[in-house]
């Protein structure tokens, strides 16, 4: 489960500190200081997430300027640590000044328990959102021109390979499932290459017929075919000096493959319906989700072209292979989609994040983008509480789940403990989804009987899944 946040209460009144500790201890770890010196010592020795500051502090408890000066010092020296100020109910002017000096919240004396908790919870959420944005910005800054987010080993290896290969003129074959971001990798290779200030053009070879694809790649002369009313320049001319990305190159007809091979071997081609040779300086990047080697064996893909495009190979991992990166990816996508829809959505609930982390994402990052955009469109608040489209997917998986799981196991062998844990984790999430994340009800549905509460707490802690009490 998430680490408990730490609050420092700075107040010279022992009773006030005791009351605040008793009020907050169920949700936060509470530290105490009776004066500024004690507060400074506590801050130096501990990681503090929020400070509750009484303005009436020694050596002059009747002079709120002592507390105001310390507030200014805190916000200057520790801008990432939010401060909530305790004021008297008749100190409106001080409240206004404290807000200008950086205080994120206020509550008065005598304490109203609901007001105190609501104020601190709101300030903590502001802090959490700021941390999320900072982490995202750090990730963006660390990409060195790349748009590939993630800190997992497989993503770091991919970024390293891109940095190594990008400056070279070599042809690259990018492999991966649908939706993993093969075009994104191609754009990163272009952005980090000496050709970055020249055109980048992407073409999906599988979406065009022979004549259309040949015309798009190499251009055509007037009258080359029915409807060719004037000369058209192809993408090899349009991308001259830059990069041409052929997406799903396996879908390219054999007749077009022969012409592409000539460009790679001699750097020249002729327009459709033309005779003169045109020279072009283009770096070629290709992608495929299909087994090109098998297509070569079947005679559906030229072996000489295969060797030309297969100089360097890189594989983009499926999202399920780096689910540790999902929170960062989801936050990044949420910022984009919220801005696109003109909404201010701050993040995901624990339940929504758990849904995403326990789904297998057959459509990879593209599916993640679609699910989040749909949730943003339908969201009425400032946080995504749940992702309805995933509830149906996860609940549907409960039918014949064990049979489906066993059929999906590879013939080459498995890591038994890991696969069993994945099955247990998925079953746990399905049970919680069906019972509104109330752990005892979900545990009884799973057949735990009188042990439901303790057994579910153990499983939720084991897989870091959020739940509700009965």
C-alpha cells in the first residue's frame, strides 16, 4: 500500500498539538514541534510532506509576525512543502497575507475536526498533483529529444539503442505489436539524427493498392494512369535529405519492392510513367508486426530487400512487458487529452489506476490512449474515478478465466510462480470490481468465508491494490 504521508505540527500549545495528532494519526504520520527551533531540527532530520503552522509562536506568542516571518522562510527555502496555517477566526487580514506568502490552507481555533481534515487533505492533494507534474516534467526533460516515456529496463534499453543508432545513416527495421509506438521510435531516430531539420514522412504500406503506393513513393508523370492529370512528386523526392518511414513494409507488393530495392542500392528511381532517373538522399526506416523471415521463405517478400532493410533491428516492447511505466504514461496521456478537451483533470483515483495496471492491454499504448480519452470525455469531476470500458473487459475475463489463462501459456515453457501470481492478481481485481472494491464482500465471493477480511487485506497488500472498508 502507499507510504503514509508525514505532517509536522508547529504549535507551542501542548493540548493543540495532542488534539491535532489524535485527529490526524489515522491518515498521516504526525511529528510535533513547540517552537521554530524545534521545527527546524525536525525538518532537517525528517522527510516532511506538509507543515501545519500556528502563527502564535515563541518567543512572542501574542505577535503573529513571528509566525508570518517563519511562513515566508518555509515557502522560500522549501517551496515543495505545503504549509497550512492556524489562525484565529477574527484574523482575516492575516489569512489574506499568509495566502500571499504561500500558505495553501487555513483553519481556525478552536478546531473544527471536519474543517481541519478537509483543509489538510486538500493541501496534500495540491502537493501530490505538483509532484506528479514534476515527475512528468523530469521524465520529459530526461528524454533528450525522445518522446519515449518510461523508466523500466526495456524502455531504457530502447532509448539507449536509439541514441546509439540515430546518428548513423543505416536502415533500421523496427518490430513490435500493433499500437506499441513503432512510428514514435522512427520519429525519435529522425529527431536525434543529423537529418533532424529535414523532412520526416511516414507512409503505411498496407493501406494502399499497388498503383497508389507506387505513385505515393515515387511520384508519377501526367497521363501515367487514368486520373493522372498532372505530374506529382513522390515521397522520395519530398523527403530528400530527410527520413522516410515505411510502416508495415510487409504489406508492400513485390513489384514495388523491386523499385524500392533499386533506390536503396543506387539512390535513384523514376516516376511512374517516366523514363528519367531521379536521385534522392533519404534515410529509410521500416516497421513490421509480421514475421518477415517467414514471408521471405514463402516468396512474399524479397530476400535481397529484406537484407537491405534489416541492417539494424530494434523491437518496441508490448505495454504488458513494462507495466511499471504505466502510471507515468497514463499521467502524460491524461495531461494531453485533458488539454485537448478543455478540461482540468488532475489525476486518477487508486481504483482507476489499479484497473489500468491489472489489464493486459492487447492494443498497447494506442489502446491506453483511447481508454483515457474516452474517460476524459465522460468525466464530470477533476479526477478519473474509474474506467468503465475496462470494467467490462476485466469482468468478462472471469468466465472460463482459468481455461483462458492455461491456453495462453506458451509451449516454450513458463516461469511458474510469476504466472500463478498474475492469475491470482487478475482474479483479485475481478472480485473487487464486481463488489465495488469492498474487500469483505469480494473475499466472500472468492470463497474465503470467515477469513475474507484478513485474506483480502493480505492479497491487496501483496499486489498493492486499493480497496474500501465495509
